[in-house]
C-alpha cells in the first residue's frame, strides 16, 4: 500500500513540475493593446448620429522600458496617435506626427479608487485635465464583458465661462479602452467597443 502512495506522489510531482508555464505568468499587466495588427471597432453615438470608429495598431517599438504604440484611428477622418505603454500606465506622446512637450498621462498603474493626477494639455494654450480613478468594475459592451478601471478626466474651459467637459474611459487589460462617455454641458457622446481582433 505504501509503495502505491509513494508512486502516486512521484507521478503527481513529475506531472506538476513538467506542466507548461502559461505565457502570461510573470508578464506585467498592460492596459492597452500592444501587438501590431490589433484592431478595435467602436460604435460612437452622439449629437452627430451614430458611426463606427476603427483603431488599428500599426507599429510597436520597445524603447526606454516602454512600448511605443502607434494607432491609426479611422472614422469621419483619419488621425494617428502614439502612446507610451508600460506596467506603470498609458500616456499619449504624439498626435499626427506632432510630439507633445511631455507625455499626457491617461492612466496610472497601480491605482486605487480616489487617486488623482493632473496632465497638461496637448497644446501650449490648452487647459489641463484632472484625472480621478474609480474602482475596477465589470463593463458589458457588444464585444463582451470586461473588468475595467474607470478613469474620469475633467477639463475646465480657460475662457472664464466655467464650462466643464468630463470624459470617463474604462480601461481593460490587454485591450485598452472598452467604453467612453464624453459630456459637455447637455451634450453626451458614448463610445462602446463592438469588436476586438488580435493582430497576427
């Protein structure tokens, strides 16, 4: 009987030690898509109607301990945005080949509900954005269900009229934004992820 127990123990130990290690083990969690060819399609609904917005990762470069990710955005017009992605978060660093004076921090990781930070405008005369992190929650969109961190960005107009724009974006691991709600006055625009297709 004892020999059977010893044999069973050896078999279990050998199988456990030889089991393949998942590729994601030990890898940092990135709240953005960082593979060339990754494509996200969003449905955008607002005052101008409903239309699709397609974002495709066209280039990824490892630099300074980060991934520099170029995204082509196609809707009513085409724009190109470069993001700096790492285990510390996501920042916008360039738009349409115009490099920003400093990275605009969109998401900081790790973060907890109530954390705040301020990011300067993309242009020298633009207003800063005050970001506040929410608690991670489940988000249900046409592309599926995601656990995502909501980040509220509040922008106050500099012309003295006190008008405030609020943009809330939900970030999911390995995908990025899965939902966005943008409010200015009585106007509301929503963006929800319709599909996500990994690159090859």
